[in-house]
C-alpha cells in the first residue's frame, strides 16, 4: 500500500459503513478527533467519512462547523494517505478551538500510526485442513 497522491477518496454516507468501521476498525485518538480505520476489501481504494454528533456539540451549527474543519484538514493531507483503508474522522468538541495547523498536524500523525500491513485472512473453520 503506497501513498496515493492522485487517488480520489470515496465519501462514506451510509450508517452501516460507519458502524462497521467503529466495530471492527482500529482507533487512533488525538486531542481534537478520533480516527477510525478499517482495511478495505479493495487495496487500491480509499474511503473517508466525517462525523460530529449534535449530541456532543450541542447545536447543529457547532457540529457542522466541526465537520467542515475536519474536511478542510483532510483536503490538506489527502495525498499522503495510504490506499486500502476506509477511514472515519469523529470530531471532538475541541476541534472547534484547536488551531487549524495543529489539526492538520494531528491528522498527519494519526495517519502515520495506522497499521501499514493489511491483516491476513482469518484461518478457515476447518483449521487449515482441506476437506475432501
């Protein structure tokens, strides 16, 4: 999985995708957001989702502003992201007060902490012994 300078990321919109990444993915926490990542079935694809819950931010204006800040930070680092992942950025309330340069730096550091190697397939139910 190399870096993807010209790869356009698919935007995640379905709740099921967000829940699947939350349940089975790895989490990298920073002061202003949590990055959740799950290896994608397609090793050359990249998908990204953004969420800032109104329950956390108290108003839709604040949650929309937080989501816009996360998207802007993503635009700055999108070319440095390894392919083969589905990513979700979950905003914390501090995303509103965190400096933008620090937000971009946090995102770059969080991306470097992602596991680069794709996990191997789980062992088969037969314990690796061929049936026949």
